[in-house]
C-alpha cells in the first residue's frame, strides 16, 4: 500500500502539473487527498509492526518531527512556484518524490521479504 500510494501520488502530481482546467485540477487534488491517509496509515502500521518495542517510541518521535519540517518544504515549493511557475514547481515536486521513492526501494530492499 505504501509504494502503490506513493506511485499514485507521484502520477497524480505529474498530471496536476500539466492541467490548466480548474475543475480537473480540483478533481486531481481530491484524489490526492484520498491517498494521503492510506500512505500515512500504512507507514504507521509498518513502523508498529517492524520496529522493536524498545525503539518504537524514538522512531515514532522522529517520524513526528519530520512532519514538523513540512512548512520548510512548503516554503521552498512556494519560492520555486513564484520563481518559475506553479506547474513547474509541482512537476519538480513529483520528480523529487520519485527519486526519493526509488532510493528508498533500493535502500530498504529487505522490507520486501518481511512477512
């Protein structure tokens, strides 16, 4: 669910970056909003089921701190949108997410073998 949710998010962000029709963009944003809870819940379930008990609090705390850094990413995306364009900024965000996802898939290959 995590990977498929991220792939869907990247795909929808790519489509969103190319649309200029308001209602189409609104529909894409609604679909993006549906994938966020799926990915977030799946990540939390993976943390709870794979991390040893004595480390779970630290890992969950780190996860929450990374959510606290969200406004810094929004600031960078806003600057990029103002400098280039909103569509270009959204496309760059999708490209960055795809690079990060590919890196995580390579780095955490052992997770695919866990049951």
